[in-house]
C-alpha cells in the first residue's frame, strides 16, 4: 500500500505514466491480503458495515456512471470515449481503497514528508532550467508560463499543498519529527516552497497558498483562541507577500498581463489572448447550458456544441476552449440535474465528522473546490489523480479512526 502511495506521490510531479502504474498497483493489491504472512485472494464487498468515510468512497463512481449514462442522449464519438477513459479512476480507485489496508497517522505523515521532499527536488530541477539553461521571464507578459515538469497550473497547486503540509508537520508537531531542529527545517522548507510558488506566478498557486494559510489562521482563532499567534501569522504572511512582490519581477509581469488581458476582454477584444479565451469559454458554457438546461448536451456532444457556439459568438477568435470552469463544464455537459448530483459527490468528503478536525484535509478540499472556478480540473488525468489521491488517502485514515471508535 505505502509503496504504491510513494510511487504515486512522486509521479504527480514527474510522470503520468508512473501515476497510472501506481493506480493499477493499488487496484491489483486490493484483491489480495496477507493476514499470516502469505498472500491470498480477497473478494470484494464482503463487509457488512461501512464507516462514514467508506460510504463517501462509494459516491465517486457516480462520476463515471453519469458520463456513461449521458451517452443515451449524446453521440458515442471519439471525444465521448476519451472522457469515459478519463473518468475510469473514479470507478476503480475508490472501490479499490475500500479493500486496501487503512492508514494511520504516522503513515499519512510519512507520505506528506515524501511529498515535501519530492516537491523540493522538482523545484531544484526547475531552477536548473531557469538559471543555468536560461529562460526569458518576459514570456509571462505574453500569457505564457515558466517551464515546469508537469502542467503549470497543477504543478503550482501541488507546490502550494506541499508548502502547507510542511507547515502542518511543523506546527502540529508530527511524531515523525521528534526533534525541534527537524521541525524547524520543515518550517523553512514550507517558506522555500511558498516563495517558489510566488516566483512561478501561476495565479492558482497563489490562491491555493492564500486559502490554505487563511484556513490555518481561522483554525488558530476558532479552536485555540490565540489572538497573539494569529496576529503573528497574519503579519508574517503579509510581509512575506510584500517581499515576494518587490523581489520577483515575475509577479509584477503576471499581474500586469492579467490586468491588460481582462481590459481587452471587457472591450470585446482579446481574440488572441489566453485569459480572454478562458473567460469566453465560461460564457459559451452558459449559452450551451441555456440551450440544454436539464440534462445538458451529454458527454459526446459537448465539444461540438461549444465549437458551434464559439464560431457563432466569436468568429474572429483564433481558438476555442472547452469550459475553463469545472462547474460550468458540468452545467453544459450534464445540465442542472447532473450538476447537482456531481456537486453532491464532490462535497461528500467534507461531510465526514472526522474530516472537520483535520486541517490538511480541509485545506486540500477547499483548494480543489476553488480551483474548479478557474479550470476544469477533472478533464485531465493529472487533475483527477491529484484530487483522488489526496482525498482517498485522507478517507482511508479517517476510516481507520472511525472503526476504532
């Protein structure tokens, strides 16, 4: 279990192929057990009672089943089959986790330590390219991004989560970090990762950091009632942000580009601007939804319907995008009924009583829900992988606690 977990965490930063290998490993492992040191076959669904966290795992296959069901009112074309293949992890992985060994707190902290060090290694690789190979950061003023080992949006979110988890390991005194100097080193790693997120200048990463540390500040105020500590953290974050802004010209370039692009969009221009095209994709999704309000276009016809609407509304646009917002994607593809169903699925991990006490789980779920506003995260294998891996690892841990209580 832990071997494949480590493999998958490393793969999130470097290789979608290894991500698939790790997921298949989890799936295969779920059919076996070794209670007395010898491996033997273990059938699925033999349990007569499921914990609250395990019941949440049962909800995720709905994502795949809804996509398959929508073929009844849409075309079974190549795009439809590609979406079904993409959604397969929602079917197999949660069911596999129902039959895998549960994780305790030390297991989870160990995986987060692996996450932090993998993030640091990836940062060193990016810095090598940026500083030694050489990259012109003026590309940020043209709507492009700095080179990253995987998709820049998902990469920045991964780095932000790694920074938050490094801080959590320090602040909550993980039993795997018994010495004070070791915990302080993780605080420093958290700062380094946060600085690099700022330097990369990907807005999703900025937002993830802000929401994650904002949730930490809220927890300190609500649970610990420690106003002095809260003020110290808020002041530190404010100083950190100001230092980053005046130190890294990449931040200023990104902000200037974003303002310019948004102004072009408001003026009706922006045919060749990336941000304007993303805003337009959400507008087009709204138009498609209004034409198919109840069941949507179905997974097979969404792409063609969006293309038709783009050509009709913006004939001068150089390209068209599928809805760059996961919520709008659901509305256009599955209508209002499908949207409500999928929204219920994605909110299930927050309903687990134990989940409300774990700051790391709350942070990643908030980041995922917010990221849906600016990208269709579930329309890429890496986006699905990040969401499922973090969510299922936490649910596995919560399930172990629930069965002890």
